[in-house]
C-alpha cells in the first residue's frame, strides 16, 4: 500500500508541470496552421497525364476510385500507317468519405497524374458531397505545392531533357519557316522590281512614237 496522499501529490505535480509548459493551442480557423509541404490533405488529378490505365483504381485498398472510359480510334500518324485506339476518360472520382489517405494511388500511378495537396478544408454536411468528381479533383491541382528542388549535382529528369529537345526542334522549324518566308518575299519583290524596269522603256518608246 502506498503512502496516504501520494496519489494526490502525483496529480498535483502533473498539474503543475502542465501549467508551466508553453501553450501550443492553434488558433484555427482564425490563424491557418503552417502545414508541412508533404501534408496529405486531398488528392489532385492532372487529367492530361491520365491514360486510364486503371492501376490506381485496382490498387486502392478501399475501392474508392471510380473511373469510366470509352475507346476511340485515332487515325494513323503518317499515311499508310495503322489506326490506333486510345482510352478516353469519361469519369474520374474519388470518394473521400472512404479514402484512408494511404497514398497508394499516387505511388502507383505510372504517369504522374495524381498528387497530394495540403488542402484540408473540404468538410461537408452531406456525405455524398465527399465524392469529388474530375472537375473538383482538377481544381485541387492549383493547391499542389511545387516539387522540392533537386539535390545539387543530381541528374536532370528525363522529362525535362525530352521537353528541351522538343522545344529546340520546334524553334529550329520555326526559324527555318521564317527564313523561307523571308526568301520568298525577297524573291517576290525582286521580281516586281524587274517587272517595273521592263515596263519603263516600253512606255518611253510609246511616247517617242506619238
Ligand atoms: S489514398 Fe489510398 S484509399 Fe485514398 S484513394 Fe488513394 S489508394 Fe484509395
Ligand atoms: S494510375 Fe494514373 S494514369 Fe492510371 S488511371 Fe490512375 S490516374 Fe490515370
């Protein structure tokens, strides 16, 4: 059996310790909390990157990703080529009343179409409203923070090299087209000048005959 009154002393000691600690109360919603950049608030969809591969929906442990699509035939890229078929997204929705914020869908997406946003203020009074359709998921993309900078000396991502190559190719093509247009204009004006020079002596001859 313990000393009589020791429980009370322990309780008072805890109270005193707590009283002297700095308060950490967040004044939300008057003051917005400073959240870490990798906070799992809501999921944003970058629709242009989605190929409707269904990997995210298949891997989601809660089965709370709903995707509908249909197939479309795309004409061949070059004459004589084969027609291709591609998936067109009709519906992409996430039910955040079921989602457990595990992040598996974002991890498995092979095309970087899903991202975490730190936005968390989307509570609803009607549970059905927690199913966010593609338009809403796209809007969340505006709240996705920029990726952290690369480590010094890190290799550039291959996407940047590919985009740079495409931009260089386009710039070269545009420069070539501008050069050709300038040459054509020059040739046209030279032709017009020579035409005027040929007409002038004829006019002079006509004047002498009169
Ligand atoms: S975070 Fe997890 S539970 Fe939520 S949609 Fe993605 S895979 Fe499903
Ligand atoms: S895994 Fe990515 S690309 Fe595939 S359906 Fe999901 S979001 Fe689209």
